[in-house]
């Protein structure tokens, strides 16, 4: 846990969230500033800053995170029509919260990926 990390505070229950799914390893909740009709985040409960911090020892956790992301998308009823998953890494990737998270965007056709 990082004392300054907003997502660690959500995991600890110190900041409220609209929880969708939780188990021992991961937590899913609605994004506070939705960029699509359905916008959720799935995070490891352990504080991992970004993709670049992943190590071989994290393989099982990452597999679980991705499989549970698919589960959460089904819970949110976006799986059948489809959705976009997104992981931003550091400044050029547009990462604003330094705790690894998978975005689920759905509920409408998500626009093309753009560089600007
Ligand atoms: P990223 O730019 O990939 O780091 O995405 C961070 C996401 O976290 C943004 O979509 C924010 O809207 C979202 N976010 C920030 N604070 C909160 C919060 N307290 N609860 C839910 N989502 C949040
Ligand atoms: Zn954290």
C-alpha cells in the first residue's frame, strides 16, 4: 500500500467507490469521470505503479487481473456487444493515477485510437 495513492485508498475503503467486483487480489469499480456510457477500472489490490513495474513473479496476478476484467465486463453487460480495454503507462501513455489499472470502456462504439 502506498499512503499517497488514491487507488490504494479505495482498496482500503478510505475513499468511497462504486464497487463492481472484489476478490483477494483485484478490485473493480466505476470510473469517476466516465469516458463512455460504461467505464470501469480493474486494479490489483497490491500497489503496482505501472506496466513497466511488472515482473515474472507477477504473471499469475496479471493473468488473474485480465481474466477477472473479462468477468467484470460480463457483469456490466458490455461483453456481448463488445468493449475496449486500455492500460495507460506513464506520461506518454496518458497515465494519471500511478497504480496499475485496466480500463473497461463500453456501452457504445468506442472511437478510433488517436495520437494527438
Ligand atoms: P489513467 O489516465 O489511465 O491513469 O486513468 C485514471 C482514471 O482514474 C481516470 O479515468 C479517472 O477518471 C479515474 N479516477 C481518478 N480518481 C478516481 C476515483 N476516486 N474513483 C474512480 N475513478 C477515479
Ligand atoms: Zn496504489
